[in-house]
C-alpha cells in the first residue's frame, strides 16, 4: 500500500510505503511521485518518505527507486527526509542514495515531526536525525 500527498505551501512531497510493494505497484508509486514532484517545478522541492513499515524491496523495485531518486535530482529536490525502522531497508536505501547522489542531502529520522521540521527549516532544525 502507498499514499502520496503534496504540501504546496512548503513544497513537500510526502509519501508512505507500507509492507511489501510489488513491482507493478512500485511502478505506479514512482510515476505518482514523479508527477507530484513535477507539480512543484521551479521550487526547492523536499521529500518526506515514511518507510517505517516498508518491507525490503525486490531488485526490480530497487531499480525503480533509483529511477525516482535520479528524477528527484533533476527536478530540484533539495532535501530528503526518510523515516525508516528496518535495518535491511536502510541498507538498501543507503546503497541507492550513494549511487544516485541523494545521500548528500538526505537525513534519516525517527520521528515525523522532526523530519518535517528539518525539511522546512533546514540544518538548524536537525535534532532527532541520523546522517
């Protein structure tokens, strides 16, 4: 299951991935994320990814995540906040983030409020995160 919302006031694309996402659904998620990001064109876009209940992804789904991150880079994304609980998911995401360059402006958080605060206010609000 997934949910995507756009906060146009703060230029934040927020999404939740829950459970195991099949490749067909991941393709849909990536297309919806691209459309949501494109809707904020010309702004400093921020992404909040709630992956706390997301299960490890298949190799095909990981490639789609890579595609989304590369699109984010080309589309003006300047901050990415991830909420992750699974160490396996974190390792998968770390590898992809390093390969795409997203890791340069990605922070991981335990709490939703801290993630949102960092997205809106930047480094001054970085309490509660892990690099």
